[in-house]
C-alpha cells in the first residue's frame, strides 16, 4: 500500500488495523464499482434483507432515521463522489440492494490509480457516510436495528464458511495470495522486520502451499489460520509474574484507576467499568484498576490466548451495536468526516459493541481475578469463546477467536494489582506479538 505520507491530506483517513484503505479515493472507487455492478445486475432480495426492509418501512421512527441518515450527508465533495455529482448510495432502498450483493462477497483488495487498498469491512464501507450523521447515530444505536443487523451478519458469516468464499484466496489482483496480499500478510506477521529478515507466509502459518488456496477450504478457515508456534512461543512459561499478550495487536491505551462509570461516548472517552462489563456482579472489583487496550490488524492473526494461567470462572456474551460511532463524530459536530474517527472510537466500542467477557481467577494470587474482553466491530461481531467455565487454562492456551475479522480487546486488572512494563502506547506502532510478554505483576 502507498505510504501514508504519499497520500494527499484531503484524501487521507486514519484506518486502524487497515480494515479500509488509508486513501479514501480507493474506498470510494471500490464502492462505485460495487454499486455499478449491483445496478447492472439486479436480483431479488435475500429473505433476511427483505426482513430488514420490512423493519424499516414498518416503523415510523426507524423509517425517519433511515431516510434522514442519507438526507443528512453533506451535498459536497467528497461525499457526492459519483462522477455525475450525485450520491453514490441514493437512499436506504439502494443501500439494501448493495447489502444484498455483499452477503455473497468476501473481503478483497480494490485497485486504484493511487494504491491497492484492502476493503476488509465491505458493509462498514457501505455505511461509512450515513454512520457519521445525526440520524445515522440514532439508527445504528437502535436495538431493533441491531437485532436485524445481527441476523444479516450471521447470513454473511454462513457464506464466509462456505467453499465458495475461498475463491478470493487465489493469486489474482484482488486475491489474498496476490503479490500485494502476500506481501502485506507477511509484512504484518513479520512485525515489519527488514525485508531480508522476513519469513515467508508458508513458514509462518500452518498451511499446505502445494494445495489449492494453500489448503484453506473457506474464507473463514484462512482468516482463523494458526501460526507455526515456534514463531510465537509463550514468554517466560514458568514465571507466574509474567503476563502474556492475548491478541496479536497494536497498543492503543493504558489506563489506571479506572472509573466505575463515566461518559464513554465523549471525546477522549474515559473507561466506564460497569458499562464495559454490562453490569456484571463482578464489575465492582475492577473499579480503580488497570485497563490495557489494543486493536487488531485486518491482516493479522485473530485467535485469542490466555494471559495468565488460572480457572475460567465466567464467560458472558454481550450483544451490542455493530455500526455505532460516538456522537462527537457526526457531521453536525464536525462539518466534515473525522479523519481520526475510527481510531477515536476504539474506547467507545469497549462499552457499546458486541463482545465476549472472559473472567479468569489466576493461579498467581498477586493477580487474582482478571478479565479479558474481546470486542467485535461492525462485520467483526462473532466472538467465538472456545473455553468453558470451571476449565483450568495455562498461559498461552487458546481462549477463542474472531470470525470474519476483529476489532479491539482489553485486559482488565483489579484495584491493587501492581502491573508494569506494558508496551509503550504511541511508540509501539506495529503489532505486539501474541503470547509475548505484556506486563509484569509485582508479587
């Protein structure tokens, strides 16, 4: 991909994890190409999309929001990037037609004269502008809308586990094993090491390079691929005071003395413990404690691992929003799209998005009860926990995985637990390896 410095400022958008192209022109070109295909190849709506249409048109409140979120988009460049000067998506009915097409489309690359960009979240790309409107803020927070979106994403998930979805794993220009795809995948997995020190994909990951699609049978089987574990050993396996990294992810924030409840939807977004843990009866134990947060790359490893050995005491799945952005990101507040929007929203997602809460009582009494929070964003809402309550887990064992993507995660320590030595937020700008040392607990 083109280095960020080479993209003109007016086209540059922050994309943590590279889920969408940094150059918004590439994103827009992908959308225009997709819309053209849909317009030229009309087809009946899938039953789940028809159900979404019925929900919108059967509720005065939701209908007003669905119409309003397109009416609220500024009628100026770059929001009317269609060559005719019109909106690329012309309203909620047009949106439903494009969404219908995306249900049988896997994430891929989009070629543009300026760069080749990954469109890892196709539905997020479809909703990008309406999400930033006042009406869109209300629409994407609505419980009925989110229940419907969950049904739609489940249908998309079924496609991504099908053999048909593996077609994007070829070496064509939009394929994951194209020159661009292979280069980006290995660069991220090699943690941006110098080229001469980088290991090839086939050495890093479990696969069969001689088989079709490297032996992956679907998009999801590729996305949940595993490392050859000699490249991600467990740090200090016999030292109970060393806590390891749960996800291959880039440090985002470290907070101490976190509040019981706070305004997580405002600019700067302090953490709100009882909202993150959805009023769990163990939430108060984490008030005044420490939270470490990091976000995942679209190109990286998406399974989760145990930070410190112990007993799984509780597992909870929390339904949340799928495309909600904090209100300060709306066009009404900014007058234009927020270049930092997706980055700023990481903490907001911790208390609003779909997520899995995994409470573990550590063998090390200096840690005691801690919680791992795995958070799904937009399409990336399938949090698959693979451990059970009362199960004992060792440091570095698998906890679960994201299917179809991943967003961000937290590790929460209680008040009084003394932890230090975290990767330095802001200075560590690449993925911190999974199962590498995350921090040290003082006994």
